[in-house]
């Protein structure tokens, strides 16, 4: 009896179908159809019994031949070749299966409906958006994977291509059945399609592909800054405001000192200070304050968490405003609150170039775990009396003259 491994080398009709299906899944057949290439008959070689196997397992050979005879109607034709010799005689065995027509290939693979749907979508794109049709021709299986949503994707691309006005929010894309959630859900494929279809001057290649709004020049959410006045004064009757960064073009009047803190409760409880205001920082988003050029003319004091990331944020802020001071971010504050230490989840070890010598020394001690692994003192854990003492010391050391920028929010 022939070994099982040998029998598996005999090509079955299912093997041929699987081989053709792999080519279908690569998109080869639909791409050729979309490119209007004439169909070239497909000949698939069949691995069959060797002459020696005819004698060892003739019944298995006959079963294999009958399988091909039964499956013959699935193919245009089956070519045979003569195999045999003196012992068992000459036999005609299946040698090559042929498909001569596309329709027969679609029937064999069971994809006739998918082909028609693809042709319908492609015809629509060729008429309305030829740029998109070219992409569809190259990636037909991706189109079929998304066929339920394809028409909306096409209409979204078409709408963006046609729009010539000022920058819009995504919410203003006016396509039936398309909203911001649809765009967010299909951001990756829309990015690919727009990169293929849009002219180069409508794509910001410096923006990451993950930032859909920036890359395709839509309006993003504006950055805001939230601040409080600390000297019992107000602007238009308000002691606290949240304004767009781009509109915060001048300082509130009579402000000499600007504090930046990270914790909201600390921000709300910040003690009264003469000619001062406090800004809620927002961690690494502190860089949004770069737009506030008037900060260069103020005494700028940063107070963040006493951990590695707190110093990294201070370093980032000082790169924008080299005159930035720090408060309550020193070794004595850290050691005086030993009982309030917590663990920093993921300390950073980046090289920080804008720290003072004392700040660098403490930062390195935190990186090196000199106080223990991942030591962190959050600013809200510092005793309020220590905060008042530190601020009084800052006030006593201040010698900066006042500035009055006549502040008015402007667009």
C-alpha cells in the first residue's frame, strides 16, 4: 500500500481550487479584469501517481482518476498524459486542468456576486473620481472588504476633493450618512485614499498620518489656557477664565508674575499673590503656552510634581522661556515630605539640558533611585504651610518692574 505522504502529493480538485483562491485573495484576477486585460486560459499542472505507484496501489490510483472525472465539469478541460510500462500497461492519467473563461473561474470560486459588486463600485468611481478608480484597480480586495461602506467612503473623498473653501472642522463634511464617528472609524483607509487622490499641496506631509485633521488641513480642536487672577482683581468681572491660546495675545493688566501649576486643586487653592496670576499647566501640553509671547516679559514660576516627569516638563517649558524659575522642586522639599512619597509609574531617563545645577542634581538622584525606586512627591501632597512660605520667599525676592499690557481677549 502506498504511504500516506505519497498520496498527498496527488493533486485533487480541491487543491486546484485552493491554489486559484489564493490568487483571487491577492487580487490578481480582479486587477486584471479592472485593467481590461483579455483573459488568458489558466492551465494548472496536476501532480499524479508515478509509474511505480500504479503497481503498488492501483485501487488508490483508480479512485484518484475517478475523482477528476467527476470534477471535470468544473473545468473547461482536463488534459491527460500516458503513464505506465510493461508491468501494468499504459494508463491515461489527469495531467493538467484548464479554465478557458473568466465566468467559469468565478463559478469555480463562487465569487460571481462579488465580481459584479466590484464592477459596479469601480464603474461609479471611474465616472465620478478617476483617481480613486486607479487605487481600486490596484487593491480590489480591500474594496470588497469595505464594500458595505465603500460608497460613503467614495463620496467622502469626492466631497473633500471638490471643497475649495477655508479650513473646516470634520463635522462640516456634508455627505449623506457620513458623520465624525464614521470618519474616525475609517480614518486609516480615508488617509490612504486621500493621499492617493489629493494634490500634494493639500496634504501636510509634516503632520503624522495618525493626525487626520492636521494632515489634510482640517481645523483641529483649539488649545485653551485656563487661568486665575490672584490679587482680587478681575477682567470683565471674572477672576477666572478659560480662553483660546491663539487669542490670548496680551497679558491681563498689572500682572508681574505668572505661576504655572499642574494639579487642579492646587490651582484652585493657590494663595492670593500681588500682581500675579496662575495658569493650569496640563503636563507636557505646557508647550502650548509658546504662543503666549508676553510671558517673556513676566516673572515666570513653574511648580510641578517632584518626580522625573515633573523635571522633564520644567525642562520643556524652560526651552520656550529660558527665564522660567521653579519653586518647591528642590531636595529639601522632597526630603521634608518623606511620608507623602508615592511611586512614579514610569519614570523617564531622558537627558534634560535646561535644568539648573541643583535641579539637575536632584533629577539625577531620582533617575538613579537614590531615594528608592520611582520616588514621587505630587504637588498636592506638599503641606500648605510650606507652599505659603515658599511663595512669601519668592515675593520678597521679586524685583521685576510691573507691566501693563492693557489686556483684552481678541480673535
